[in-house]
């Protein structure tokens, strides 16, 4: 295993729903300490791809290599044990429970609620996403609910954190705060897989981008070296797009 090899490498990863290929032979690698964008229009296959990386969907074919080792990620808990955290587009929180109680549901049994509450509160403040662990989810804004999901992922000390269209539910101020958090994660040497269809935020915070269209990779680039129109061409297709 080369020291500077990718944290995660995906080879020819394919997901069929019936005969429809939502992901069609995807190749992608994520390096340690980078913010990597997965960019594509609605329906491009972004969520399907990351659900395979987090053990929510089983690939039809292809390979996932984690730190140089081929792996089968059979469940979210298997993904978490490898060091992969995920913040979904649609949250799975119980409204009637507190922040800490929600987080406890995804932890190994036996960890005390007071310990979870303390650690969640500490982490949320350390990463600039303050949360009251005793608040009820029903009383929280959508941005605060997203913080729960982020803190839940961070409690597992992930090497890779995947966020699926996180800014779609945030105000511009909340998005700025999230970007600071992502830069902190990067400065700690963690990798971020950042899913978006918004060019300007990808150009602002991401070190590399993999562009998907109709389940296929149409570009891999440094988004800061591209113009918005060249990125848009990779997303929507054109005779002149490089592949
Ligand atoms: P994105 O996240 O890029 O918007 P998705 O990965 O959600 O795209 O979806 C890619 C394509 O796969 C879409 O055409 C979508 O309708 C289809 N798709 C996603 N999930 C399923 C499913 N469970 N069954 C059938 N088709 C699906
Ligand atoms: Mg999606």
C-alpha cells in the first residue's frame, strides 16, 4: 500500500435498478485531506453512488478499495467502523427525542447517555456547530438538525465524511459556517466527499471535483482551474466537454 495512495478508490462501480444504470462504471479516488466534490445535475447518480459507499445500497458490480484493501461495505455500521461518516440529504431523526437520544440510537449499546451528551456538546462547539444535547429535535431548525447528523458522524472519528447536498437546506450564513467546519476537517487530514450541483460553492471550497452525468464520470478536475461554463458543460453535456 503506497503511503500517498488514495484513502478510497472506486473502480467500475455500477448500480442497476432493473435494467436502468443509475451508476455506470464509475471510477473515482479520494485522497487524504482533500475536499472532493461530486458534482452533477439532479438524477446524475450522486446519491446512489454514496449510498453504495455507506453500505445502504449493494453495488451491482465493481470494486471499492479502502486504504489499499478491497472491501465490501455491507451496512452503515460497517461503513462507520471503516471510518466513513455520512450526512444524508434527508435526515432520519426522531422528533420526540432529544439530540443526545437520537445520537445514542446509532452508537454501540452500553455508552451512557450522559457521556454521549457531553461528547456531542463538546464536539459541536469545537467544530463551530453548537448544539444543546438536551434539546428536542421537534424544536430545532433544519440547519440545527443537520448539525446533529454532522456531530453524529464526527463522534465516530471518521477519516472520510460524506455530505449529500448539505447546503440545500441551509441559509447562506449557515452554509458559510458549514464551509468553515469542512475546512477544519480538512486541516485535520480528514477527507470530505461533498455532493452538490452548485458550481459556485464547489469552486469555493473543493480541491478536486468528479463530475457525473447519467451515471457516468464526465470529468475529473481542479474546480478552481475551470470556468463555471466548462464545469457546466461537464454536467449537462456538450460536444466540446473533455472526458
Ligand atoms: P442524484 O442524487 O444525482 O440526483 P440519484 O442517485 O438519486 O441522483 O438517482 C439517479 C437515478 O437513479 C435517477 O434517475 C433516479 O430516478 C434513479 N433511482 C434512484 N434510486 C432508485 C431506486 N431505488 N429505484 C429506481 N431508480 C432509482
Ligand atoms: Mg441526490
